[in-house]
C-alpha cells in the first residue's frame, strides 16, 4: 500500500465530495487557498513529523531534592545551611546518587529559590550558624 498515493486519493476525494455537495457549510470549510479540512490535517501531521524531537531538560538531583523536600514563600521560614545540606546528602545516598559539594548545593538553593537569602543566626550559646531565610523543610 502506497501512502503517498493514498493521501493523493484522499485529497481528491475530499475535493470531489465538497464540490459535489454544494452545501454552504462544507464550502465554508475550504479556505482561500483551496485547502479543505483533510489537507489542513495532513499539513499538521507533516509539520509534527518534520519537527525534531527535543529531549526534555534533565532535572539535576539537587533541584529534585529541593522541590520534593523544601518549601518557600515566606521570609519568616528558615533552615540551617548545614542541616539542609546534611539532609540532602543523606537523601542522595538513599537515591544511590553521589552528593555534590556544599558549595554546589548552595548554588542550587539560590538557583531554585532566588528570593532566599543567606544569613547568620546568633544563638544563645554563642554559636553563629549560617542559615537560609525564606526556605525550610516540608
């Protein structure tokens, strides 16, 4: 069975059917170029076939972790930088993925949540741990 021949026959059938029926409704389906609905459909199919397949962007593990395990939205939210990184590291090993360095993870946090700020928390015991403001664990 020749597909090109079948398409030509289909187009010819469409033209003959619409022309012979002389109904205003069907005649309105033919645009100024003389194309009917079947020809438009064939054109759309050909456009889809000719379109190259684009691989969806891969989500890096850090971004996946942040979207699954964290929430943002309020400036009052906060989480310790070390605490968040350690939880990410454990999650990575559970996923059988090698975790990235703490610096790369910090970059991933800032890329995923541009509104998040890095700050120092002054603890009552004299410690000054670093924290993320605007994001916390779910």
